[in-house]
């Protein structure tokens, strides 16, 4: 069984920084894209940032220059460094991975980490 386990400090004041991490556990043979999404209350889940296995990144416009996604392929782990956080960025943050498991590629999600940015 493959699971994505998210971790990180989840509460910060406006303007502060947080770092989230997400590790894929289980017998994973290969991981392609890894990403972070977020979902605010009563809103849809949106892409925050994505990183390919080779390190190519892409961000939602509002995060460019403030946040950074990175990964450690040896540890099957993806990170999200979030700087200059705003209260409106309070949301549940989900880790995503496209990975090869049991002879098939599939999309896997973490359970989500609730991030609170206080004003």
C-alpha cells in the first residue's frame, strides 16, 4: 500500500513562513510529478505548485516569487516552503504524486494538512 504522509507546522501569523513536507511510503518504484494543492472552505481544490522528477517547477500566479516547491527523489519526498503568508491562504493543503505502483501509474493524494494564517 502506498500512502502520502504530510507534515509541517500548521499555524503562523500573517507574513510568516511555513514549510510542509510530504513523503511517499510503501514499495514505490517510480514517482513522476509531485505537487501541492489547496482547498479553502467552500472552494474548489486548486493547484499551488508542481515539480517534475527532473526538477522543473510551475506555480500558481499568486505564489510566484514567494513560495518554493522542491523534492528529494532519494527520499520520495516533496516540500513546500511558503513565505509571506496571508490570512486568505488559510486552507487545507494536499500533497499529490503521480507514481508507479503495482504495475500501474496512478494518482495519489495525502489526507491534507490544515494551515491557518492568523491576521
